[in-house]
C-alpha cells in the first residue's frame, strides 16, 4: 500500500472532502505511475480521481464500528514516534 495514503476511517472529526480527495489523488498516482499526467491523459486522470474520491466517501459513510473514535493528534504523534525509531530522525 502506498505509504502516503492515510487511514481515514473512525476519526473525530470525520475525514473531510480535502482529505478524501488527497487520498484518491495518491491512489491514482500510484496506480497510473504518473505524478502529473500528460495533457492527453489529464482528463481521464482527473476523472479517475473524482471516481475514487466518490467511492471512498461512499465507503467511509457505510462502514460501521463500535470502537472509540481515534484522535488525529495522538495518531500523528504515534506515527512521528515510529518514524523517529525507524529512521533515527528527530524534528
């Protein structure tokens, strides 16, 4: 899985449209191999982003859990601690 795509489910507040679209963009970039598509592929690239974002939003709205909502700041701090341990970087 692409490391740039973040988990969006079960957060308080829920993922917003910007986060969903960013995840869709990363997915389409990964699958297509394009960071920025050529002009001839731009329309289909952007359509794919829209469709993946719509499917993601539908998925997130349909998922059910009884687990407590995650806190974004706590999850970001955990991810930072893992990166420090893995890469030895402190910032």
